[in-house]
């Protein structure tokens, strides 16, 4: 599952928050979508989906499940 | 005695060791650019950019690191701000101690875009009676620009009371912190500052090629330059995504990483740096004012470790040349501060500026004072 951001700054902010909350994430290239977002995003296990929404309340992002 | 460098207001010459280490590390071990790739090494560059933004944001007292917009210099950031923020019909107030980096964009906008501006006089700027500021304010006054410290005299110019007063009148507050940023004198959130420009290579102890604009909240104005931002590459213009929109082109990441190290050093050694500079400044100011052949400008004002003076019956360039022959580096002339020279009535003579930092020594100051004494 990909968590996609508009601002690159927020990718690293989110990484920091998720690491603190012990949610494993990896920074990977953003999958090609209908619209371009910033070049990198977070790859996260689907099992952590609810944890992401709780952790990243103040950040604008989009979830893409493949 | 080796070279004596008293031109730290232009560029701090001796950097803390962690700055050299950070620069070397970035160039040798990272060597890629942030936002320009999704492989591990580029991601690491982007992560380091994020960490640098956080350090700057924290240092200047803003909570959102995405409101730090990096550039190559404070001049570029000042231009970004005023060219984007001001529209035809707006009025600006600026202090009489603004550097040309602030004066010239505003003056250019007055010539080409119908902006009007007023210059705050020294006696009103420092008056405790803030109502004396009212005569500068118009219904269309949008922003006031007040430098943190004068690049000519070293005196502190911005104070919180001014910011609070102007903001109470609905006027945004812009501070040019090119001088004094590294003294950790300002917290934007607490000191009523909306926008702040900084440069890395002076008292923040970084290297030339890094600067930026800090905003209390996201600034949405037209960018100064268009180009590659690394995001939303499908658009024909810079996206309205910040900070990327203001940072088109490749950032000078080695300099930004070095700046982060400089700020880290300042924070770790703040008390020692402040105490040393206070001691040196006292020695310099007292020594210069005691000499019968000098005129020292605004010596009594609270200051950063910079002082401005003239030697009676000598032109400033002559004094600079004599000092240079004694291996002492100071700067003469107008110092890109024509408004300040007008305020001091030194446009014709120019002036000599000596600017210290914590790397200087009392022995250097004594040698400098001996040379000045001999000139007269």
C-alpha cells in the first residue's frame, strides 16, 4: 500500500512520525498515477492502514492500494 | 601576528569544525540532490533537506518546517518576498537602517509597479512613544520591513514592541535577519515576526550559497523563478505546492547541510559565543570611543559585534588601506546601506566598519586600536 503526499517535506515528516509510532515504512518511488505527485512516497503494510490515519492526522495524503 | 579578520559582517571567515565536516561529508558521501530521484541516495538527500528545514524552523521559532524556503542568499529571498507579496497600490514602511537588499527591490517596485514606500526615521524607530509610528501608516500599508541589526553600525534595530504595534494596525512584519540571525535574538512566534529572511554565510556560520525565507504560515505568492521543482512534473508552471514552488532549480544542498551544522554549533555553544563576543565588543567600542581621533557612530546602542567609525580628517578608504597594510581586514565605503549612511550623514565620507566574531581575540583588538591611534 502506498501513502502519497503532495509535498516532499511531508514524506519525511510522515516517516518520522511513523517511526516514532513503530509503524514500519519504506520510502519508495511514487507509482505512476493519473496525476503527478511528489517523486517519493511511503510503502506501508495494509495491516497498518488504520494506524496511518491516526498518526498522520495533520498531513494531507492519499492512499493507493495495489 | 597573522591576519586579523574584522569583516565578519560580510562573511564569517572561520567556520566551526562541524561545518567543514558536514560539507565534506555531504560532498563525498551523498553528492546527490534532494527531490531529484527516488533511489536510496537521493532519498537520503531529501531526508537531509527535511532535517535542515526543521533545524532552521526550530531556530527561528516556527512550528511548520515546510514554511522554510531555501534560496542561495537572503537577497534572493527578500526579492522573492517583496516581488510576490506586493501589488500595485500597496504601501511599505522600511527602517532607515535597511540594507540595499531590501531598499532596492522595494524602490524598483515603486518605479515599475506603483508601490509606494516611506522610510522610518531613527528618532521614531527608537522612540518609546509608539504613536510616533502612526504618521508612516496609510490605509494601504501592507508590510513593514525592519532589519534585525544594522549591517553598517551593528546596532539592533528590530524589537518586539515595533512588531506588535504594526501588527495591531493590520500590517505584516518582515525582518531581514542577515545580520544577527546567528545571535539567536529572534523567535518569530514570540517576537511578532511574520516573515524573516536569513543568509547562511554570516553569523549562522554556514558557507556562501545558502539562505532562505521563513514564514509563520504558508506563503502563497508567485514564485521568483520558474523551473524544475521535482514534483508535479506534468504541469507547465511551478505547482502551487510549497516549499517546492519557491525552490525551482537544484538547491545548494552541500551549503544547506553545512548551514544545519553551523546552527547546531551555535546552539550547543551559545553561552560561550555570546560571552566572548560581548567581551570583545566592549573592548572594541570602549577603545575606539576613547581615541581622540575617531568618530564612532551610535556606539551606545545595543548591538551585534559590529561597529562603524571614521578617523577625523581621513577618508574611509584611506583608513581601510592603512589597516590592510597592517594585515587588518575591515570594510570601508557605503556598505550597501545608503539609507543608513543618509541617517548618519556619512554619505560623502563613507565610514569604516569593523565586525568581530568569537574567533577574534583581545590581542587583535589592541593591535587594531594601536593602528587607528597612529593614523591620527
